[in-house]
């Protein structure tokens, strides 16, 4: 009959592709039990969005089933997202803050932020979404919460929730036709208030939909809030890439790592003939990623369904989760979660190897 040590030895042959260490050494394996030929144990991952969790389950089941005397294997996969201490100090209960940014407007930054947040939530993570675009808030409509107002208890704002994501936006507090004619200090103050005076609760990830550019809000958040990392959204044409490059440079100056680039409107696939057309040029994000030594997290197509779903307040990840377009966002979310786990593990001296292309 196999023993607990035999199971640990067998599971130590399973290597995490990001940390390049086995799952036993990483401390992922817990609660091993053997009862009359039935082996059960837990694999605790660093994120519920881990894209290789089912591969871990398959490998673990096959490896342990091959041990003598084991007739049945039960595997419970769970996760515990590593919190960044400085983030938790500034925004209690929040483990990681992800800034989704772009150098210029109109490249699909908010669409990316919304689908990233919903994809992370659908994976089982606890997720919040902060609309930091005071002048042009779009999260209320995109999250199908337009016209609703959050409750206020004392000095604390209760976020609205949809698709499993807790959200806050200045757009919940003013009409869609009302312009926010505020100077920089007022805008920065409002963003900090939305961040720190909201009852976020316990969150694994707080996604921040940043305004376009590299202005006051970016500097305020980068200097006053320990942002864990940034995701930069661009389209393939040179003018968008020029501004995306500036965004990466800004985060480098304030010591915020860039997880990677999302190339939006990457290619248009004709719904009638299936022909691919690179409307906004081709390969721009790949060139920028190579130049900046970062990763391309996703190539998102120019697709009318994404636009229609966004306008209707149903992110494509929620409206059509099995579509090719939704899978692109889901894979992006998984990679974002993986890279955040790598950042956390580096802080406790576990060597990792980047999988940048």
C-alpha cells in the first residue's frame, strides 16, 4: 500500500511551468489522506485563474493512480492569492491592484479592463473594478449598471456589483450627459476617494480602468497607491504604439512593472468570407513588446460582437463565454494572474523563469 511519502514523491515529478519547481517544493500539496485504497489531497494554487490547473489535476491523478494499492484518487483544487503587503495597508482587504492603461483614447482600454475583470471573476477570483476615468466614465454602461447609485453608509461607499465584479465609478453619481469640468487636483482627489472610501471587502484583484494618457491621475495613483502592475492596451498602428511606449516609460519611472501589452483590434475577420484584414497595420504590438522586453498578453480581434456586447452592458466574456473572442480575454486573464503570482513569489525568494516569447 502506498504511503503519504509515496504520494508526495510521485507529485514531486509535476513541475510548475512558471516557477520551474515541482508542486510539492512550492507548497501546493496539502491534506493527503489514504483510506482503503482511496487517495485524496488538495492542490492549492496561487490563483484561481491558473490556466494549467486542469493539467495539474490530470497529471496528479495519473501519477498517484499508478501507485500500488491506490484504486481511486480525489483531488480538490483550490487557490490562495498572495497579497501585496503595501497594497493591503493602503486599501485594506485588497491583495493586488492592476492598472489597465493606454497612451491614447479609443484603443479599447475600458473594454479590456471590463473583460479582464469579468474573466478573473468567472475563474473564481474575488474581483473589483475601479473606473478612474473621471472625465469619460464608461464602466456603468459597460457593466449594465447605468442609472444606479451606490449606497453610502456613513463615510463609506458600497460598490455596485454585476457579473461577480464589485464596481465603483463617478458615473454612478452623475448623469451620463453631465460633464466633469474639474481641474487636476480635484480629479486626483476624487479618484483617491473612490479607491480608499469604498467598502471593497476582500479582493484578490482590483482592476483600475485608467484614463488615457500619462497625466495627473496616473501620477497620483502611482505615487500614492502601491499598484502591483500595469497592463498596456494599444492598437497596431504607429501612432497608438508611440503613445503606448510613453505609458510603459511612465510606469518604469515610478517602478511599477508592466505585465504586458494587449493588442486590441488586431485583425478584422470578415463575417461573410472569413478573410483576415489588418485594418490598423500588423505586428505593431509584437515589435513594441520586443523593444520593451515585455510580453504580448493577447491579440484581440476587431469584432462587431465585442462592440455590441459592450454597448449593451454585457461583456463578451459573460455574454458569449465559449466564443473565440471571449477565450482570448480568458487566456489574457490567466496570463495576468500567472504573472502576478510570479511577482509575489519573487518576493519570497522562489526563483522563477519568465516565459516571454
